[in-house]
C-alpha cells in the first residue's frame, strides 16, 4: 500500500518540481518598510541589492500581466538568480528525466526486476 501511494504521488513530480523554473517574473513588486510596517513600490534590483527575504517583498497582483504561478518561484528564492542558472537547472531536470526513460524500463523487464527499481527509486526520493 505504501509503495503504491509513493509511486502514485511521484507521478506529478515533473510538474511540481519544474513549475518554479517556468514562471514569469512579475513586473512590479512591493517591499515592506520594516520601520513603518507599510508596503511601498520597489524594483527587482532593490530587492536583490538589499538581499531581502521573501517575507519582505511581494509581487503586485493588480498588474494585468501578473501570472499566479509566482508563488513556487518565490518559495524557491529564484528572483535574484541569473536567468541562465535557472534555465540550466530546469533543462538539467528534464535531461535527467529523458536519460532515465531508456535504461530503466529495460532494467525493469530483464535483469533487475520492477520490485527493486521501485524500492530504489522511492528510497532515492526519500533521501533527496
């Protein structure tokens, strides 16, 4: 039963783990002024320059171009990372998926068996 639950839960991993890489950065932000506790307009450069944590800034949701998938990227703190680095992380995730598509089914059908691949895969997910 536990194995079935883990395997079923892991089928959504490509979607869950890559959403942070596929988000659109909001155009406008608001920063929290710690002294007064009020939110003021600020830019991405101010946020990254001051090293603000995600608790001290938020996207402006009234912007017509705002996409509501920003939350996962915000949690992963990807705002101040280079675009190339974020793109590379997303590409490597998909490259890892593609490279395992070929050998894993072959190993499951002949030498190792499905049981051990499921156990190993779930153990790696728990560890990582």
